[in-house]
C-alpha cells in the first residue's frame, strides 16, 4: 500500500541539514496561514531548528508533491502562487533581529519571492560582521555582491559568466567574478564532476566526486550550502570547507 511522507524543502532543507551537522540554526522565511506551515514548523522544531516564520495571509505555503514507485519518480506537481509584493520587507526585519547572535548567514535563493532583495540582507550582515553564504538562482550576480561565498551549480555559473572551454577557463572566470563582486570565494557544484573552489586571492582546487546511484538528486545543493555554511562559521577557509 502507498505511504505518504512529508519533508521540509527549499531553505527549510538547508536548515535541517545545518541542524543535522550539529549547528544551531534559526530559519526565517515566508509561509501561509495553513496546515502545511504548521506541519513544517513542527517537523523543523522537532529536529532542533528554531523557526521565525513570517505568516502571509491569503497565500498558501509552497507545497511540492512527488510520486515515487520502486525508486523511480513518476510524477512531480508544485502547488504555489506568487507572493504579495510587500511580504519580503518583514523577512528583512526578522533577519536583522538575529544577526547579532549569528556566526554566518545563508541565503538560499529559489526565486520564489522571499529573497527579492538579497542586497539589503547582505548589506546588513556585512555591517554586523557576519559572513554570508549564498546559494544563488537566476538573479544577476551583482545582487549578491559582498557575499563571503557564492555556491552556484554549473548551470547557474554558466548563466552568470557564459560557457567555458576547460577547467582553467572556469577558474579564470570565477576569479573575475570574485574581483568584480567582492566575493571571498566561489564554489561551483558540478554534479558527478565534483566541485571547483576558486578564491579571490587566486587559490583554487578541483574536488572530485564519488559516484553514487540515487533516484532523486533533489536537495543536493541544499546539503552543500549547509555544509559550507557550518564550516565557514567555524572559521575554516573555503578550500577546507568544500
């Protein structure tokens, strides 16, 4: 008989990973006034994540349905509506209240509207002396300027800088990105090809991946973002973190 399981997704999955790595984590985000939000908060709280959600009336919490049979994903349906334009100002205010106790801030951007002004959050974090780890989406990289560490996947990196012929050119493009946008480091996640780490000071390294058979790669980027954030908060350099 079919079984149903509910799991936190998006930025909530990053928070869950931070907690599973032993980090203390406060999650700020937008939810609706609905059962999905209550389930999400209960699940995260039980895992040790502190939730500081902004509730948006007349807007449903984003829900994603996956139907899986014999380790094959058969169907994927997303239930989501655009956010009201003024919802994100409350996120910025909540984040500001937590920065004094933070050792790192993670911006997990899914282009759903919660991070419509990442530059405002980064500015506040820099003023508070808190490094920022960004898992970017389709915004121009300039909007993440000043972040400590940018973690695009290969597709997002190519959208930002164009294609590259080989690893040497990838490194050159990433170093240019660091210099122009005041990034301490860029970590490009490349699926089965591993990760490429490039620092503003010129240090770089390619870290190979160990191939593993999985039927659903959803959340791999979230896990990488969480691990990079926890290790950066301990003061490790980006190569060690990766």
